[in-house]
C-alpha cells in the first residue's frame, strides 16, 4: 500500500518573506514511494512512459481554479494513477498553471483564458492509462477542439 | 516586482495520516503573480510557449535529489524564468520525479537511474529562454546523449 511519505516529511513550505532571495523550498519526500513499474508498453513498443501533448481550443472554465483542480483529480482517478502532490497557481489578471505529480509521472496544465486555450501534458508510465484523461478534459472545459499528440518517452531506438 | 504569493497563502501541506483518503491538498495561491507575457515568438511564429522535450541517455547522478534540485534551480536562473514552486519526490528503490512550476510554465524531470535515462520537459512562454537549460542539464548529469525535440504550443494553425 502506498504511503504518502511526502506529507510525513513535511519539509517546509518556507517562511513568508524569505521567498525572494531563495525561491520556494523544494518539498523533498524521503525514499518511500514505490514507482508503479518503470517501463510501459505502448502498441507493443517498450518505453519509459507515454506522454500525451494535449491542446484545448475554444475551451471554457480556464480561470476556474476549483474546476481545474477537480478535473485534474478526476483525471488521475480515471487513469488509475497515484497522486503524490498537486500545485496550482493563479495568475493576474487571469490564467492558471498547475501540476499534479504522480507516482507514474505527471499531469501539467497552463491556461490562457482570454484565448480559450490550454496546454496540458499527461505523462504516465507503468500501467496507468493516460488516454482516460482526454474525454474528461474535453467535457470539463467544453473544448471545441482537442488536439492530442503522443510521444513515447525513453525509447532506446530514437526519441 | 514579483511577490511570492504562494508562500503567503501557505495553504496546507495536509496532516500526516490523512493522505490516503484524499490525496495531498492543492496549494492554491491567490491571484497575485503576473504571468510574464502570454505569447512567445519562436522563429517568427507566435505561440503560447516553447516546449522542449529533452531526453538524457547514459546519464549519471539521476538518483541524487540534491543535484537534481540544484540543477533545476540553475536552469530556471539561466533561462531568466521565475520559480514559483518546486517539488521533488524520491522513489524506492530509486528514481526521482520533480517539477518546477514557473511564472512562465514549468520544468519537469523523471529519472530512471538504472537505465541512465531521464525525461525532462522545459516549457516556457514569454521571454524566458528554454534553450539555456540544455547545456546545464548535459553537464550536470554528464549525459552521453541529449535528444531535444521542440514543440510550439498553442499555435493557431496546427498543434
């Protein structure tokens, strides 16, 4: 059973006011999480992981940080991945950047609400299913167009 | 001057023991950071950002979490980007996953030390310079081979 070593380590979010000299402290978890298998098999090709480059066009809700967080969590569940850490940042005047760090790699999102555009990466190794995220993203953000490019990371033949 | 709203919000890293039911809480910063310009120009092509897919082969130090953190920070500085949050996770028996969330998007890293392989993403918009990260990564991890693929995210013509 995976334990979330991250929270137990609890290594500082830092002290307000110290941020400008040295950027936010890294939260470093002790070595406890088992990675869910190292290599994936995609269409019969062994690789370190499957990396989906996802672009949403004509999308809505791209400044709704609660929607974005909930959607990332639903993606993780649907992909049968394990969420280790999630961080979202709301920009001024609008726009959100966020990353969900997974035992199987990560999902990232960067939104440009005025342009109705969001750039996501869904990178998963092991037995997690990155494709399961696509319909969730399409529906959550009511995207008019979803472009998906697939990269097999860590193939020995070529990159 | 950018203020690090993230630390001031300090929204919980959660309580040890609660992690298993609900995954680690999202750290959500109030809307304060100005994004460093929305669109980039790459070879004369406007896009939301430049996304470098970087694969290191025959690399070393891939289980050294301090080296990895320091290297990510050096990359951010060299790229003239702004670090908002950094998170690293050490797996058992080895391997590190990490993400640096930037005002200009993110840098991610996932390492497979036994294979001497690391998968990185350097995604930056605005005026930050993602290319500056490449020589730093090559040197820090003494990679025998560095493969870089460039994606222009958010082009309206195609993705």
